[in-house]
C-alpha cells in the first residue's frame, strides 16, 4: 500500500490473483508488533520454467531455467548450423521435451522459449535476415516453426546479445554499461547501455564483424581478418586447407610463435573496431567471449594494445577488458532472461493471472 498508493482491498485482490497463479507463495509470518502477525509472500521462481536455446555455428545447447534464470537442466552437442533450420530446430524441440520429461515438468508449465542464433535477427519477428554463416535460414520463421510444438511465446535474438545478457547476470550484475565481443567462427558485439540491451531500430546493433578494418588492404571486413577461420587460413600448412579453430588454439598453447603472432595481429584488428565502440559508447567493461576470446590470451592482449592507445583517455581511464567468465551456459541463461524480461512484464502478468496460462497445482 505504501509503495503503490493503492487501497488495502485493491492490494489484497491483486495478491490473491498472484497467489492463485502461483507466482507468489506464502512464507512464514513476520514478527508481530502487537495484534495479528503480518503475513508474508515471496516470488515463486519454481512456478514455471523457461526454455533457453543457444545455437552457434558448430554447437547447440538447450536448457531449462526457473524464473530467476537459474539453470535446472541442460544439454549440449556439436551441431552444424549449416544443416538448415528444420533439422536443427527439430533437435532443439526434441531436446527440450526430453529435458521437461526428465525434470518432471509439462509443456503447460513453460513460460516461454528464448533462442539465440549466430546471425542478424529481426527481433520483432524472430526471423534471421541474410545471415552469412546460416545457409537456408534467411527469412525462416523460427517462432512459427517452434509453436507447432509449444504454444508459448518464442523470442529470437542474435547469439551475442543473449551471451551479453547471460554474462552480465552471472558475472557483472552491477555493471550498467558493458560491451560483449564474441570471437569464434564469426565476430559480433552485444551492447548493454544504461543496464538495457541495445538492439537498434532493426535488431542489427553490434554487427561489428562486417565493419571494414581501417588498416585492411582493400575492402576487407573484420570477420574476414580476425575470426577463428581467418586465423586458421593464415596458418594453413599448405596454403589451401585451413586449420580448425581448435588446431589454432592448440598451436598457441604449445608456444608456436607464428600462431601467437597471428592471434595477436587478429586482436589488434579487433581492437581497431573496439576502440571506436569504446569512444562512442563509453562502457566500463569490455568482455571478450567466444572460443577464441576465452582460450587465447594473446588475442585479448592485441585488443588491449590498440584500445588503450586509440580510444579517448576519458573512455579508457577505468575501462576493464577481460575474458568472458559466464561459462558455456551463459547463452542459455541469457536466452531465458530475455524471455523473463518480456513475459514477467506488467502487461504479460495481467494476461497470466487472468487464466491465460495455468501452472501446475502441486508447487
């Protein structure tokens, strides 16, 4: 009543609706100050589950979380996104149903599904738009395909955006201005400013992989110069067959001078673009993720070298440039948090408590 200015009866009616929907649960009574002890309620994060999906160029991960974004169960496998949308999404749906069964939850208890894919996405429709490393996915209606199995809302975003959300929640909860850079098969950025993920007008904010590098020869973009496959091509032993990203990492770990210099040079190229982002956005933290970002310190060293030299001093005065620490589940967590932000909004809660979705009765 103090917080909202509503009358006691209005607050009681609202609380009763939330209790009936199992979004709130009673807890132990508070200490009495004379008369009847006050009753307490708490948010019931276990009342429903969220399905989080993290799809990369060469992997797929599906997980269940509670409404706080805590992962309850998950499964991950090597998976080529180039297989096309129907085979990949069929595996996602089968895996999600399997996890629900294993965890004793039903489809009706799913609040929503969040999906991250490794390419540009029109967030309002959930459709990938001309994704360069996702053949067959252009304009594919991911939500429509998935709602054949689940009736709940399906939200789709670029994989770097959901990694940024997951990393912030797990490692940097107090940081409001964060730039997440993923360096793997492709290169992209997730931008969090003022505590809010910035998608831009059409959902393409952070697509730095296709920005032309200032010192590049000809019209060459960042992904072509500094991604995992680009480094692998530079280190090809026969000039034809590129090294895999893992082979590149292995050569760096054993101290191969050529591989180390290639990684550092790639970091400098990435630093050229990141320095511009730092001057424009002024984040407090730049997180370098993806398999290359997490595994190759030399790449991060190259990024730091250029950013601290090129970006304006005020922007770098207290800037941290660090490897990602959210772990392999950051994408699942971020996808689930994206759903939570949407489905636990005021308008969505109004729909839910009106009986549009029924939770299980034994929680």
